[in-house]
């Protein structure tokens, strides 16, 4: 299959690299408004550079849309008009309303996927298999400031990954949402069928954190999205005082996780879905719901807070 990447900025460069490594990709085509950058990346990965989206779409069967979020809808419409399969990086559009209007214009017969990459992190499926009766769920996603982020708050930039996992993997129905924050920091409490769910995201942290923590009826599970490690803490079989200190004996289990590059799995899945004309696991409807939740969260910020 011949594949294109539209936009070779921070995320687009990774798409180009991964596609260049996939055996299921025949010809790789790229374009970007930054002529010098796109030529350098094309030379590095053996990709053919085209001067415009229109020219690129004449030579591909599918395309990744990696332009800044505010341009997603316009570029996606071009891909749709050409009848090509489309992979749209998250968030699907700048707003849920814009995304719904875009999907109303989507033609039949093409595969449309949305890039919520953490769904392909192996710890997610492992933890999903382990958890039986969640009592409390917490996800943290904290980042140092990044110059690459423009035009979106921390909710759509970072927290949306964890919103996707909570809303589409662990719980189908979310209740009340309480939030506090601003463009760079946000804390959220949700009610998911009586289970308290806490999310936090930051672009002001001095430490990069990507964690999930779940208390189940019989154990506690911790997962690190970066190291792809999962640990289970079984309830202590014994409590005692020793030298005036409280001591408990836990059983700690390290779960065997088949570590992978989530982006490589994600894009390989997209190519496979396009070839077989089957839906991509992360559908536009799910991506739009994620944006709806993002907008609910931002609506809960105090009046006058910049978002």
C-alpha cells in the first residue's frame, strides 16, 4: 500500500519513520509547508516529497494527517474528497461540533482512524484483563513545558489520552464531572458507575509522569505508560507492629508485558484495516466523545480562567 504523511512536525516525523519501517508500506509520500524540513526528512527516510496535499493524494492509497489541530478538518476534507483512507492524529478536530460536521461529509468505503496512541500501549490491555471490581481509578499525565504545543489546552493535548482510556476501555458510562484548572494544569474527578475516577494533567511539571493506578476489591494495580511495566500489590496476609513501627507483608507481582512501540502497532493496525476494509479500533465516534468530555471539563473551569 502507498501511504502519505501530511505534516512532518513533531508527530509527523514519527509517522514517517514508522511507515518507512513497515513492510506493508510500498511507497511513502510526504508533504509539508516547510520545504526545507520536508526535504531533509524525505532524504532521511527514503520518502518522495510532494509540493502540496493535492499532489500527494494522487499517489497514495491512505494518508496520515499530522498537521496542527486547527487544520485537521480542512486537510481531512481534501483526503475524503480524494477517496483515500485517513488516519487523523488526536484530537480529531479543534471542537466536537467541527468533528461532527467533518464526519457528516465523510464518504462511504474509506477507513477513518484517529490517533489515540495510548490505546495501543500494552499495559492497557494487560490491566484490563487483571481488573475485576475497580473501586478507585487514577491517571496522571504530567509533562515539562513544550514549545511544540500551540492552540490547545492541556486537556486536549495530554489529558485526552487518559479520557480515551477511561471512557472507551474501562467504563462506558461516565456520570458527573468536576474540574479545576487552566490552559496548562488540570485536575478532574469523575463518577463512573459509582467508581471515583481522578485525572490530572500538567504542562508545568519538572518530571515526566505517565501513570495509572487502580484499587480493586482484592488488590491494587499500578502501570507506567513509559516503562510499560505493570505491578500488582496483593492485600497483606499479615499486619504487625515491630519496633513501634507498623509493618505489613504484601505480595508484589510484576506482570510480564510484551513491550512494543505503540505508534508502530497503531499505524500497522491502520494499514491492515485499510487493506481489509474493516473499522479502525478507535473510531471517529469515540474520538468525538473524547472531545465532548474535554469540552465538559473545560466548561467546569472557574469564570475568567484562560483555556
